[in-house]
């Protein structure tokens, strides 16, 4: 449905609109793991439980965190979590991961600074 309302330029760019591959019988798959001491390991286990990264890996991935506020998680995305997801996407074959946020350019930039996203991603 979304594909039908997007113009041709958007469909040909990064982030081709496709059906959610993490569905079964029309329901979105969700996973949860407990007692994980390494964030990246926990994310990988969760993704593997619903089918793995191979369902989505393409040359380019658009990842949309929630940085429209500088509130601590869960009010905004945890920068360490987003960084771990980016690393896993590259490790599983993505050639390019684009972090896309558009709350408002000035507002998003101020949030990035307040939650120190740039420092986290530079590590």
C-alpha cells in the first residue's frame, strides 16, 4: 500500500519499499531473550529467532532510530543499541547502512549532541 503512494523517485532510491519479511500468517514476529550480558549478542539472538538478518540484507539499508527527543531510552533510541545493530548489519553483508532521522533538522541535530550519538558511533 505504501508503495502505491510513493513517487517514482522514492521507490528507485535507497530503501526500496518491500513487504515485511518478519511476518507469519499475517502477524508480525517478535522475539525476546533473557540473561544476555552482551548487547550485540542479544540483538543477534533475537533477530535469529525470527529468521535472521539474511531476510533483509541488501546492498543498502536505511535504519530509522528515534532521535526526535533527547530523553533517555525508551523515550529515544539507545545509541549503543543502534550502533550494535549497524555493526551487525555490516557483519551480515550490508555494503551501506544509512542512519535516517528527520524530526526536524535543527531539533534532531540538537538531540544528537545532547545524547552524544556522534561520540558513541565514533567508537
